[in-house]
């Protein structure tokens, strides 16, 4: 089976799951030879985070740009988004919500967001299983915002609080709100795990009285440490600037800020990741264990970086979504089948 065939099979599976769930508006894509038409849902709606504009707005706000990187959009999209000045959540609503919800942070080195492969595809898959998914379009730190290193966390905290404030509307359990992030989005997820209670912005409405702590969290092949010995250099520079102080490095290395109040975590990565050293996951795992926070770690022998869903077909890492759901069930986030 070729890589194209594997991707087609994966998307056929996703399309069938979404069609069965009834989640989202349906868009039929051209069929590949020997396959049924692919059906991919779109978000049901979007929710802006900041009613009076995001804090720390630069004098010249960034202009949002979406770049399509796929060479065959009939089979799949691969959109990268940058320049977000209106942070928002794209919502994937299941036909029969089970009360669990997940806030998803796509990766992209803090200079872009891989919105399809680490956002919408996760939303489609999990909405088909009854989970309400909120994909976050967060601000990128190097685009002129004040307090650049806290800008993504401001959006993550605000998003968590907004989800809880709208639990009744979406038929959610406000306790069962989880978080998941990939690569630099995994750093944002881990930062939320470590610093969910940190005051990073002034309250704007009643939602800000609610907790930003996720019940569970899943940093997937995450950037974690800002220490040059193991850091992903691009993410570090985008988040902290070219010459960060030791104090700034420590403040934004989640492995140094985990406490006993941090939520349980599911971690997975590939040992052959040539982009973000697997030591990042190991450091976070060790910090969680030292704080006696429940954690499960899966290291796959191959998979590279950025595998998401489309890069796992035919590889051992293909197990990670089911491993995550089994673990999440064991933590009470999902009801046992």
C-alpha cells in the first residue's frame, strides 16, 4: 500500500465515522479509485475568545493568512494559519454528546498552526465518538503582542473558562473538560497543565471566575523544555525571543513548573523524532511523576514528528488514539462502554 493509499483509507474511515455521527456540515470529496466518496465535516460554529479584543494588541495587528500546503486537495487539506488577531475556537459538535469536551491546540513551532492535521482531523474523529471538540486558533507570540511569552497561554486559559461557561448550551459536564496539543501546541498544553492558575490577563467577564484547569491533558510529541540542550530552537525563539534570560527560560519550561495540582497527563511521542527530541516528553514525564501526578507515557519506535492521524497508518503509532481514549476512560473523562 502506498502512502497515498494509506491516507485515502484513513480519510475514508474518518469520513464514514463522521457521516455516521451526523456531526457538522458535510462536504463530499471526490472518490479515489476503489473507495467510497470521502466525507469530511466542517466546524459547526466558531466562538471568539475576547469580546473587546485580545489583550496586548499591537499598534499594527497581524493579518490572518491561511496557506494551503497540500499538493492534492481532492484527497486532503493541509492548511497552515498564521497572523491570528481574533483568537477563537472552531467547534465540532457530536450528534449525541457524551458530556466530555476537549480543547485542541494545533502545532506549528509557534509561527503557524497546522489546522487540518492537528486540529480539524482530531475534531472529526472525536466528535464521531460523542466528544465535543474545540480547536483553538491561538495568537502567535512573535507577532507584536505585549507579554509575548504568555500570549498563547492567555488564549488557552480563556478558552477553557469559556467552554465551562457554556457547558449547558453544549450539553457538557463542566468538570470533564480536557486539553490536547501537538508539538508547539503540546508545549501550550503542558504550559496549561503547569500554570493553569497563573494570572496572565485581567478578567473580562463572569467566565473568568471559572477554573482553567483541564481534567486531563494530552501533550502529543510536545515541545517542553526551553533549555537549549533539548529545546526545539524555532519554538523557543518564537516564544521567548532571541536572547531569553534564565528566569524566562525556567518560567516557560513546563517540566520546571509542574505541581501536585497539575492534572493527569497522557504523553506519546516517537523515538525517531528528528525535530523535537524525545527527551522533552521524558522530562515532562519525570516532572509529573516527581509531583505524584498520574501520567501515562507511550514511546513508539518509529513515527517521526508531526504524525497526528494521517502519519500513523501502518505504523505502531497508529495505536495512540485508542490508547488515549482507553486511558481517558480510566480517568473518568469518558464513560466506560
